[in-house]
């Protein structure tokens, strides 16, 4: 049990904004209008989807050419278990599709019932999304072409507003594993205990534990060290304006390096129950814990750090941080 | 050691701005084309491309070196990407130089960039972690306690940082590529600008910029054949250290001092303040100018702020002009910012720095740092071989 390592989901999600430039912007503008464009390369061939620079000569490319909406599958594979952000929820084929009028294939999804319905050389036609905005997802996918489809490029309307930028949300899902030393630390947190780990060579005590000594480059001792929930402020920052990324914190608030008694290295904590103007380098502080019935296996059990009222820690060297010798002051 | 000599033949930049109006590929192409033009070289003359970029999260483009190869003319040639957080532009120039010093290549294109308009670097630097509390928000929140320590250590006057900020913004007025051009900015306005990360004021921080900076490097043979000024590379150095350990000197990290000692020894520099004519140092928050002046050995410990106060780092009469381009405080396309420092140092000794040229500059320094002030890159360039 003590060796069991904790895990937690970690989701990173952000909507990036791309400035497209004229070539990619022209391609996306076409999609919105129901027209697919390739770009003419220096050798006269047409590359679709377009790139801004020729993969063979590296020359800049600019001449957009409308291509057909019907094309030929040049190779394919079956996707039996689609993931959340893929074009179709049901199983489908990924295919390389060379559209009529283009010389290079585009990777896209072909929606058929089973792999038996797929073949290299088969003709497919585009399925447009009903609401189009000038984004690659305006093409919903492809289906087998019906015999009557010519796939002639549609006429591009004149005087349309060009796409200049596009939003590209990115989402990544990880399983976060804090590791053995940190897992022990987090378990102890549930009992309002703070654990650090010790370097076998220098005696340096780190909290939270790191599992490795950053100076000696050696694994820390397997036995963790119990530390009190008191220490001092090494230095601090006062954030005075709202930070958009942290709506949970109301300025002005103090973020301080806290060095626990018996620890060698500090960590960042939130100042509490003190006016920012009254915070000092060297100020003695103690942890403010969550109520006992809300304690979890998390460092978030400590809400912040409040003054103890004891005399300040004496700091003699403002350049260096932490305690050089464990328990020995600066 | 049998190192080959290397030299800068050309430096190319884009106008730094809130938003570069084209694509990321187009932005890099423009900087590279500008560097090639100055170097008198064509795309076919380039043997390899060495690119540098801050974390992928900053723009959400994973492995940008793959997508950008053609934009950099890199068809059928080696391409390599370097990453050392904010110092990456400097480290990339160092790696590119070593490609020539080692005799592997004759002519190398190196480039760094950032398109901050596509994302939010503060978000990328403040990612939540399960089980943990995070009270940090962006780089300013991290560096503010270090600056506070420096201020306590030196008992420097409170407004030294404001003096640096005003000086760099005035310098930027002479650099057409600089992002911030604030001709009417006054010292009072800097002082009265809101405290963001106390003791750091808004005006003492760098902007969020789009931009790219490229450098064309050549071997001795290539440089000798070049019709025009070159900047000879007298030394390159890189160092790193852990961001947190007991006894760490946060104000002047050991890796910073070791990097400086190494690069000045390679260049044969004895009296740093006297022998160096111009410095482009990485100052994203104003107080880092006096801090680096001390760490890099231009001032005694605790005395860097006096150089600021005396105007020693101003192009207007100072004996050690720092960031004549306006520096990071005036333009911060993160992945490019180190490369810009290196490129601007080269332009100074080539005599091509335009309106922000230091008269008669013969020897100059480019400097960059990154991460938790834990990655360092420097070069010394000279007009003479």
C-alpha cells in the first residue's frame, strides 16, 4: 500500500489562433465557399491541400487552383475504433485521396459501412459540413462517388472576405503520475503531515520530496523525514493586478518562497491572514490547513501560510537561498 | 583545440509586433531571406539549418522543424532543432557556430522565432498540476522574489529598474525592428505604471511579440571571400544548472558566472568593462540589467545598479552601452529573443547597426538566459579576426 503510486488525469486544452497567410487563408476561404483549392508548383503540378513552400524546390508558392470535389483513393486503412475528435464516431477508413485536377493526395476520412466497401482506385466525393466557416473541418469527409457526380470545381464567388486567421483548439489528455516519493508525501498530507526527502551525500532536505538530489544527482534516502508545518518566508512577490489565467486568486495576493524548519530548500506558497504590505523577507509563518473533514491526498490541503508572530529569521546572504546545512540556518 | 574559425555574414529580422500579419512559415522565410541578402548567399549555398524554438506549448505546433523545413530552403539538407527555454535563440546560434568550428559545415543558416499572437505564454507557463497548489502566474511571478532579494542585497535605489526600462525604450526608438516605439514615454510614466508583480511594474516588463531572427554563419574560407563586413566569433559558451537547490545563488547563478568566465577566456578578454564596446543582454524584467552586469563581471558584486544610475549603459554617452537595440524590454518574440541579442551584437561589430550603432564598436557580447534562470548562452564577436 505504501508503495502504491498515485495517478490523476491531467487535461491540457487551449484554443490556439493561427494567422494563415494568403495561401492557407485562400484554401480555407475556398472551403467556406464550397471550393477546394490546390497550389501550382514550379513544375506545373498541383498540390492539394496546398503548402506555402515547394517541398521539392523550397520556392514560395502562390497560385491557387480550384480542383474537383471527386477523387481517387490511392491507398487506405481501416479505423475500427475512432477517437473523440476524429471525423466520424462510427468506424471509417482513412484514405489518401487524389482529387481530380490535383497531383498529390489528401489524407481524409471515407465513410463506409465496412472495410469490404473500400478499394484502392475507388472514386469518392466530398461531403460538406452544413455550416461552413473557413476551417479544415468544413470538409466532413468523403463517401463513395455516385456515377452522376462530376466533381467539377464550383465557381469561386468574387469579393468574398478572406480568411486571415483560424482557431485551432488543442486538447491533450495525460495520466499524471507523481512517482513514489511524491506519492508518499501526498498520502501523508491527508494526515496533516509534511514529508521531505534527504540527499545521502549532502544531507539536503527537499520538500516536496523529489526522489533525487539535484546537487549530488543521487537517489534520496528511502526513509522520508517528518517536518513541522512552520518555517519562514525567503522572498515573495505581490501580484497586484488580476491575472487572467488565475481567476481563483484575488489581487493583491502574496506568493512566497517558504522554507520549512528542518528543510534545506524552499517552495512557493500563498501568503494568508496578513496584509501584503506587512509581509517581510524572514517572516515566520505556519500552514493554514483545510478543515479536517476536507483533507485529501493533496498538497492543496494547505491553503496558505500565515504569520506566527515570532521574531523574524535572520538572513545574512540575500543572494543565496535555502539552508546550506540542514537545520543550521543560513 | 584545432577549432575552425567562424563568422557572421548576415543577420535578418522581421519587424517585431503584436501580430505578424502572415503565417509562421512566412515569418521565418522573411527573416531568413533578409539574413541571406545581407550575407550575399543564396539558398543553395546553405549546408544546414539549425533552428531554435521555445516550448511547443507556446504556439501549439508540435515539432515545428518538420513543418518549417521548406520555408527555410531546407530540402535535402540537415535540419536540427535546439531547445533551452528562453535562452534558446542564443543556444541555437552557439550550436550552429559549433557546426562550423567542428569543420562539419561551411555555411549554416540559424534561426529563432516566436509567434506569441497565436497563443498565451503565460498560460503555457502556469499549467495546473494534479495534487499540487500553484500560486504562480507567468514569468514575472517567478522572477519578482529574486529581484526583491537583489534589491535588499544591494540596497539599490528603488527606481533603478525604471531607469533601465526608460533607457531601453529610448534605445528602441533608433531600431526600426523594435516592437515598442514610445517616443513620448517619460520617467514619471514608467514610475507610475501599475505594479504587476510587485516590485515589478508593468513598464518594467517585456511585451508579447511576434518575430523571427536569422543569422548566416560561414567558415573562415567563406568569410574571407565575403564582400562586406563580417563579425568574427571569438568564443561561444553554454551552461546550465538545477533551478532549485540549497545554497543556490539566485541573484547570480553559478552557471551564469561560469558561462561568462568561459566565453571571455576564449575571447582573451581581461578587463571586461573596458574591452567590450557593446552588450546585448537578455533583460526581460528591468532589474536584470544591473543583476547581469554583476554576474557577467562588468561590475563588482552589488555595484551593477551604479552603472545604471551613472548612465554607463546608455548609448548616449555611456562607456558600456547595453541593449542599444532596445533589448527584450522592447521586443520579446521569446524563441527569437536570444538570437536577436546575438545578431545585434554581430551587427554592432559589422558596423551595420544603423541608427543604434555604437561608434567604432570592435568587440561585442550577445547573452541569453532561460528557464528558472538556469540556462545560459553567450558569444563574443569581433570586427577583427
